[in-house]
């Protein structure tokens, strides 16, 4: 029998692969200015520090690092991570679980909670990588309306009552893709709604430390009395995405299910990578490193916002206080997906906004990343986009 | 609402966590002689080589290693891995996919193929970590009978006709937990049955290189004309399990689905870990390293087999030509699970055999690992077990 007769699992029926990952492959060409992806700047990746630390930890604990580890995590990291996570989240945390990038946190949380047909409330638009994850668990994604201050609490409660969701997936700080931040006075109500209705909240907060103006806000988790909120943290944006280390923090009962799920996902996150993050935390390298990154990213954000001011009349865009992304709405009728090929041909890339909506549509939107381009590249690339979009109007 | 009201996904209804992982926690005490687990000897873990390589790759390609990578794999490894895999498998391979330990390979293959209720044929007993993986995909596990030469082809075809399985999961070489090897003349028939009936075969072959006597046998994959066989390879037993690098090799259509699944499992396997394995392969360190490991493991196997000869009358055990495990059947009526506490109290650990059977039972069996103990430890630990089992008979 030929292999074409193979029947793949039904979870793939509507999945064709991450649009971002496909764009990555399309733009892997020299000279490309990429506003796609969510990559840190190469200058923000501490290769020398990591090389030194790798050397140290392998010299000191090499045999244990190369041996099998516990699914629950590398013991030294468990200690340093708990202290770090509590500081990040702003409250006592019963348990942490190191994971293979916070993408795995989302996967494990869905594994623990989601049966086919279960409802998950999502922001609209939201991070497409995790939308794909939820779809692969055959969840029904229910978009909840946001305004400029993030999720609208009345709409959220309406949706909870109507759909009885298992999970709310939210990125409260410098949201991906919009750059929006959930207002301070909406954070406690979300934790309260979760407890009122028995809904788990996945608070995905990888951009929290990348703040260039304004005041840090309390996490949703810090208002959580009953344990319904699970905080997903990442070192991808502040140390290195290539190391694939993130974490989950929350109630032990939920994390225990995720740990069992992780046993058959990858047994444990690689010890070397956990040991590197552990030492990065213990040497207290993070504050200085984040300060340096933020100083640079702030300039890049400013440059891109400046260029957007010259875009065609009717263009609207967010003005984030941090993070990696600006969200752009072009005048109605301009299809950013259709124009991507032209842009790529002229060596500039972005992600069409339609991919971030659970229900598609919104062809006039796009997501721009500013962290992975220098100020010069930003000016050059934005001039190309301005030209393409202007011509599309005429 | 209290968190106890949480409803976890149905896939966890019958899952309580890996027995081996639980035993690991129980035996993490100083002075323990562990015949549980499948850990390499600490002396077999090349910490100095890995430290040197880590230094080199971070110096040479540090920025790319710390940046996001492609889900498809780190480009240099893709090249070296393909050459290596073809040599291992003994045929041309259309595609390879580096994964986060071969445990992830099994997870991705199930993700690609298995809907709840789908049948998977398994050896009985089989590797319990992957049994748990298949159960979490809510597959129905159908045991197929083996004799001393591995899976019985007539029984296999009967089961295929009766159950129309999506997948056969087999560990053909030095099987976990039995140490048995599938006979040469049964390998081609399995590839043929897969093509005849349209069934995917997961050929899980992590122990292939750990051969202490006899002749290497062709892989099942080498007889595969249509692409139904997927080969799962691992570097855990021959370089380091803590690095979490394995691979899948096979048809591009199947690997493409697994790649899409991997996008939302962990985006990509950590680049540093892939780069380390790449250099380990390119420097051609593996042949010498395997030779050294095998020389030592052979002595450990011999010591354990020698000790087993003095076990109570009626004890039967396998005499593997390689791998990490010996399978022991005690006289009927001895319950190895009930006796484990006694053994652990006397600082010796093993895995009760019942955990490896899809349907439980077989309480008189156990799995012994010899790679993670010195010859002295083996004699000491086996004397304790002999004493415990002898007393249990009286």
C-alpha cells in the first residue's frame, strides 16, 4: 500500500503549520530586513556570558548535567527559579516547573486540561503559535473583545457564562501581536472571574521585563487566591530563545498534571540549559542585561513609531510601552497578506495580521517587530513598506 | 470556587505518572545501588569533551545558537545527522528531524497519527515511558506475543487483521525491558506487513550500538520500500541523556506532520544541544566512545548474569547480546512489586516487571539495569536481591 493512503490524526484536519515559521523559511536570505518573528536582536544575545557559564557548570556538575534529570527540574534551578518567579509575579508561588520554552508550558497546560470540543477564550488577535497549539488539542477557540486597555471585563464574563470555557489564554503585558497592555484595574477582576466560574487562566507574560516607559503592573496571578491562574514565564526574550527554557508557576495540583504530561513529552528539559539559566539568575546578570536591551529596544521602537507617522492617511497603530511588537491597521481595502510577496522581494518582511485572528479576516492589519532590526534597518525597511502600501492605495 | 473543582482532560483518567520516574525519586539517596532506570554509567558521560565542544560552538556560532532556530533542525546537524542516520539504518533516508530526546519522537508520531480509540500494537512487555505516551493519546494498546526471537510474525499479522492498527511500536534490538533482539529473518516481514496493510511502524532503536557480542542486524527500516517505517534514534545512551537530543528518520510526509506538531510542542530543539551532537559526530568521536562504553558494559552484564546463576531455582532470565537490561522471571508466587520496599530499604532498586505490561500482571518479573552500577556494586546489590527473593520463597 502506498504511503499516500496514510490517515493522519483528526487534530491536523485544519492545521497547515505556523504561518510565522513558514515566513521564517521564506525570508532566510541575506540582506533581509525582518519585521516578522519575535527574535531578540543578535546584540542582545549574551553569547560570551553563556559560553563562560556553560564551561563553569560543566566543570562543576558535568556528570549530573549529562545524566538523566528529574522531570520536575534541575534542583539548583528549581531553587533560583522559585525566588525569581516570586519576584516577577509579585506573590508567593506554591510550585514552579521548568519547561522547554514557554511554548511547552502552553502545550502541557492544554494536555492537562483540554478535551476535544472544550472552549478556550482567547484575545482577538492573539499569538498564533499558541493558537495552533490549542487547535491541535481540538479546542473551540472563542475570541473575547478587547479595547485599548486589553480584555473587556464585561465581555469576558458574558463569554464565560455563555461558553463555560476550561481556559482563558491571555498575554496581559505588551501583548503579541498588538503591543497592548491590560489595564491595572482589569487584572484583579480576571482573577476573580476565574475563581467565580472555575476557569483556568493561562497568564502568558514573556515581555513583562521589556518595559521602556510607564510603570510595571501587578500580575493577574498576584490576585489569585484559589490557584486558578497559571503564570507562564520565558527566558527567550531576556536571555536566549535558542536555549529553550521557560517555566510555569502556580498551584501544585495543576503543575503535577503538567509534570506527568511532560514525562512523555521530553522526559525533562535539558539539564545544561537549565544550569545555564540557573547561573545567569544566581550571578544576578539579568538586571544589567535587561537594562541594556531595553535602552536599545526603546530607540528601535521610537524609530519605527516615527516612520509610521508618515504612513498613508488612515493608518492606525499601537504605541506600546514595551515588548517587541507594533500592530498596524492600514486603511480598509489594503490586503497585507497579498502584499507580503512584494515586500519580501524588496527584502522586507512582516507578518500579515490575519494569521493572529482565531476567525481570520482583518486583511488590512499587520504585525511589525522592531527588536531584530537596527534603527538604520528600521528606517530603510519602513520606507519600503510605506512605498508599497501607498502604491496599493492608488 | 475551590481549585479541587477543576476538571482535567480525560486523557489523564487512567494515568498516574511513570512508575520509573516515581522510583527515581524514591531512590535518590546516597549509597543506593540502582538497577532501576536506564541510565548510562557516569563514567560513560563525556563531560570534558562536551565542555570543549560547547566552548567551540559558542565561540564560532554563538549568536545563531542563542537565537531562535528552525523547527526542522539546526542546519549543520541536519547534514551530519543525515549521514549518520543512513549509516545507522543501512539505507538512504528521505528526511531526518532532530527532536528533544527520542521520547519526543514518540510523542510527535502519536500526535501525527493517533485519534482516541485508535489501536497501537505493542510488544508485551514494552518500554513503559512510551506506553504512557500512547495512553495519553487515548490509544487502545494491543499486545502482540513475542518468543525468544522477538515479535512473532504470524501473531502480528493476526493482530493487524483483527485490530486494523494505525501503528506498531517495536524496540527490535536489545529490547526494553527484556533485552531480546528481533531475529534477522523477522525484520523484512515486518516491513512487508506494514506496507501490505497500511500500518506505520515506529522502530525505536536506541540500544543498537551497545552490542557486546554477536553480529549487528539490519534495521526494519532498511527493508521499507513505501515509507511506512519511521526510525527513532537517540543519543541518550551513547553520548548523554541529559542533553535531550534524538531524531526521527523516514518519509518526508510523516516527518512534515511531526514538524508541524513540534512547532507547538517546543518550537525547536535547543540549538546548543544540537550543535554539540553535530560536533560530536563531525569529530568522529562516537566510534571510540562506543567502544570504550561497550567494553565496560560487557563486564557489567557478565557480572550480573553470573550472579543470576545463583538465584533461587526456577528463576529464568534473558541473556542479552547488548543493551542495558536483563529481564528476570522469578518463580511463580514471588511478587517483585511487593518486595521493592524491602530492597530499597537495603539500598538496592529495580523496576517491577508488571509496569511494562499493557495489561499489568506478571508480578513475578522484574527488570534489571547493569549499565549504571560497577561490577562491585552489581555483586553487592545482587546478593541483597538474592537474599530477599530466597526468603520470599520460604
